[in-house]
């Protein structure tokens, strides 16, 4: 994934989707705005459901020259013709994933708020590091990736960085100078008009 001056959009699917409704919804968002990558982030462990979703989303994304990665299911990447994997265990699986998928696949790593995990994942061969959530909430243990992490990363580390989780207009304005991608999920899918909601966030970058 290339990293131009203005951050790019990295869409994250809801954890549960109705394929018949979500597939055209995704298509309309991709037609309305430039998107670098889509992550299939379903919570289901049902292989048939995952395969069906991946097939449907791959048709939409690849027709528009948008990369499609899947959360954690390494073995499904080649089988389903996906572009890579997003690992949720920080640096632990990066080296193995790179070895299994080869140099051309996208291997991303979610590192929560940990700069140390991000550096380890980058050294292990991750194509991008994802930090988040980007602001405090009552979810999990309440920890979040502060702006200082993104500032430091953008100055010191060349591996592209994604800001995800709790992305609001204010956070977009605050982090746009320091991040390469914004990971956007429920922030738009929970709205009545996802394409319009994404447009509002993109405007905040300016």
C-alpha cells in the first residue's frame, strides 16, 4: 500500500454482516471515495460463512482495484485469492505469516497502544502497523494510542502506520499530519448513509 501525503482510507467491515445488504453498500462507498484497502473482520469462525463473504467482497474490491485482507485467517488468504492478512496479535505471528504468504502479500499488525509491539512487528516484516483505539472509551481496559505515538512514529519509523478505533472528525484533524491510513469501520457502517459519513471524515483531513 502506497503512502501519499494525505492519509488514505482503510475500511474495516462490521464483525457481522448481511451479505445481501452489505455488498452493494460497500460498492457504493468504494465508488464514492478513494479507498486503499478493505479488511474483512468478521467475528464468525464458520469457514463456509467466511469463504462466502470473502468471495462476495473480493468481487467488489478487486473490480475497483482495492486490496482485500482478512483478519487473522492466514490459511484463507491464498485459497480465496485475497491480498493479505491483518494480524491481531501484535508481532507474534508476523514472521510466520510473511514466510507462509511470501513477499507480495500484505501482512499488517494491530499493536494496540504499544510502541514496543509496533517496532517489533515492523522489524519482523509487517507492511503496516495499526495503533488504536485513538481515544479513550469504556471498552476494554480503557488504554488508547495517544497522539504522541503517531507523531514519534511518523518522524522515526518508515513502516506505514494506521490509526483505527474511535476515529472522529476531531481525531482525524489531530492525527492527519502523522498517520498514513485511517482505519474506518463502525464509524460509518453504523450511520444511515455510510458514503456520506466517510466523506465527512475525509473532509476533516483537509
